[in-house]
């Protein structure tokens, strides 16, 4: 098959972070500071990405502002010709650093929102004072006119605050709000009993987002990641494995998605040892689930196989024990009824207590 170039690169510059969100998408085995790529290697990776066809880089973490060279990295990505998006909690972004990031060519900021008030947000993020600091940074971003997306990971303990979340996005002048219902990988999988929304919340969130998107047309755009445990069909995770995006971890490991390292039989190559184009085009890991030829039944004979590519490989592993299986969220999966019944009809298993992410 012909391999199309990727569009986006998620650059996890560091796993260090002042917050400890219990749904963090970082792996449970975090990379330590002394194993992180240095400035020059990251900039070389950005150049290789641009040559390969990547258009935008998401400078992410952990908290990317924990890197003292964030300004140099932003300049390097910008000079490579990439659209630069900073994904941040806001902690560590001083006024001076924002000025400098803007001067180095930063195009866009995506600010996370853990909750709509200090008590809730600081409990979820595990960081006292984080909400107030974030709101101050958001005002600085607004004053500078840097395009802003607010990124709200939603789950059972904050979904009832969705209306206020939307109001905050409007007040902060955000152009876009990502209502991202939590995906159960990494730390979130371990916290599923504290995060899994109720069926009622799941129905309400869809209606609220649809109504707000209509009402705020031209003011605030919405990206909606629905809560898929209650869905009939799975999402096209990463728009299909190895199709449009790649992730680079703090130590330079190149992955087809953020949770790919949970798949034990795959070996992932490192940007220190291989050219990015070779990894993308030819590595066994990127080709393992690319396209549709590998799909099992019922996907192989399904009319949706070019729409969702059999769902999420990491979710198939977590729920079915096989990364090559039909994602059990799909109603056609032979495991669907068993898995969803076990997950959704056990309200007594729910807890409000979090296991917080640790700092490497
Ligand atoms: Fe998607 Fe496979 Fe389900 Fe069809 S059977 S909807 S391709 S996951
Ligand atoms: Fe890995 Fe979906 S998170 S394929």
C-alpha cells in the first residue's frame, strides 16, 4: 500500500509536570529528566518531520514549560516551517516567557482546564493554586491575542459542570473548546472507577455540546470526543494507525499513538537511531495495523471498516487482551455485551478517590 505522509507530530518534550491529573495520557512508566532528548536532537526531529510532510507540531508533555529550552524548541519548530501549538497547564508560563514564545513564532496555545473552580480543579489536578494561576495565564494569553483552545477533559467528577466550562471558554476569548470525554489509557485506566461517567451524564453531554455549538456558532467552535464506552461503534483512533499522526516521547521513541507502548509485542524505534521517514514508512510497528488488510472479522466484511479501522488498538488490548481484535466497544464485537456489562452495570465499584499521576 502507498503510505501517505503524517500531518501532525505530538512532541512530548518532557514527562515532568507540576500537576498530577489522574487521567494523564502519559504512560505509567514515565521518562526521567536525564533521558530526555536535548535541544538539538528535538530540532533535528522537527526538521525531519517537516521534510516528511508534517504540517503542525504539538509541543506537549507532561508540562512543556518545564523545559527551560521551550523557547529554543519553539523557534526550531517554527523555523522548520511547522505550525506550533503549545499544549500546557499554564503553570510555568510567566509573562516574560509568553512574550518570548510569541517572538519565537508560537502560533497557538491549548490550555487544559481541570475544573471550573479552584476547589474542584485543584483537587483533580492535584495542585493547590493551579486554577488561579491558570486563569491569570489565560488572561495574559487573551491580552496578547494568541489563538487559544481550551482543553477540558471531562469525566464523572466534572461533567455536571459542562455549562460553566463553556461559559469560561467564552469569557476567556477561546476560539475553540475541546470537550474531551476521558479515554481509558495509561493513568486513566487505573482510575476508571473514579472517572467513568454515568449513562445519564453521557446522554446529557451530547445534548449540551450540540445545543451550545448551535448557539455559539461563530463565537466558539467545539471539538467533541464522546464517551465511547456507551457508544455503539468505536472511534477511528488516530484516524487510523500510522495514517496521519505520530508521537515522539521525551526520550525520542516514535509511536503511532500515545498508548502504543502498552502493546507488548511491538518494538518502537528511536529518533536517535533512525530517520523519522524510515520509522514512519518502514518500521514494523507503524505497519502492524496500518490500513485495513490486517483487520479481523467482523471488521473485514463491515461497511464501516474505512470509517473506524476497527477502532482503537490499545483499547482492544486493554478490553479484549488482543491489540489485533475488533475494539470491544463495537456492538458487532463478540465481546461487546460481556465487556460493556462488566464495565457499565457495576455502580457499586465506583469511587471518588483518585490515584494521582506521579512525577518522574
Ligand atoms: Fe468498525 Fe469493525 Fe465494528 Fe465494523 S465491525 S463498525 S469496522 S469496529
Ligand atoms: Fe493506541 Fe488508540 S490509543 S490506537
